[in-house]
């Protein structure tokens, strides 16, 4: 089975549609969304409607999704502005969709979550040694899939004291290790933050035991203009052009 793992769409319809088109060329059997469907961007309802049509889609809750649902979440002023904007415009249908998303999904040897597997609703970033060690220590899953940082990463645990971290590029292929445990961050569809404005996702091939990383172009200018026209903070549009 080939599973497209993706996250952090952030109401960016142009990026989401390009992701769907790109992943359709990769023989994907099912879709696993790791949260933050909404927040920042101008098309929350349209993104939810598009996601509902994905074949065999499973969805995990992100911190921005939770904030829109009324869960207390710490965030920047601009992010909070976008949450308030989104909440006023969210349809009942979209609201119910977000409300049904899981904190964590366990599937065979793998766990799928938005931020971290040990306390999904504290929204820790798994980006430095302490949170990486904690993720391995507090989860029994062999493979962990996460999002939240908006930066694609592949982490392999060599032993208790040592992890190997790599930053995958477009078409990087990382073998699933026979015995070592691993964390894969799929990056962000709609607001990348690694200096590359292209959207990011990965495909987990459970037959070949491979994880393939992909980047795709989309109409960054159009997504930015929509943010500005909607009256959302302009910086949220500008950052789409730089990927930072
Ligand atoms: Fe996010």
C-alpha cells in the first residue's frame, strides 16, 4: 500500500489542489492528513470540501484546527487573528469535519499525529534532541509520522544516545530501517518554512518499506493575493513566497 502523508494545509486551496494533482501521479492508495487543515489562509471551507473527497482519507487534529474549535491554544497574534477570521466564516459542515478528527492514529507499526506522540495536545515541536528522545521513549510504535514544524525531516534512532537526522529533498527516498526506529516529518502542503516555497508531502510505501519525499509547485502569488484581499495579515501571504 502507498500512503500519502501530508499536513499543514492552512486553508491554502491552491497548494492543496496542486498536492492532490501531484500525489495522483504517485499511485497513492490512501491519504493520511496530519492536521492543521485551517488557519492562516483564505479558503478554509473550500479546503475541507476538497479533503472530504479524498479516497480513504484519515485525519488527525492540528493545533490550528483545535483553536478554531474553541480549544485554548497558545499562538502568535497573527495566527490568532487568522483563527478568529476563520471561525467567523467556517460552515457547520466544516466545523463538524474538524470536530471528528482524531488526536492520534495508530496503524500497524506506525503512529500518525500532528505535533508529538507523547502528549498530542501540548503541541510540542519535535525538532530538537529532548523532544525527539521523548517521542521515542514515550511511544512504542516503530515508525512515527508527524507534521507541525512545516519542515520535512527524517530521523533514525541509531541507539539510545544517538539519532541520525537528515533533511530530505524532492524525490529523496529513505528506507524504513529493519530494526531502528524512525520519525518522519512530512513538511507542509500550504505554508513551508524551510526556505523552499514549494509544498511538501511524503509517500509511505508499506510493501517496499520506503518513504519518498516530494515537493510540488503551486500558484503562490494567487494564494498570497487571496490572503491580502480577505483582510488577513499581509505577512501571512508574503511568507508563502519565501517559504519561511
Ligand atoms: Fe501548522
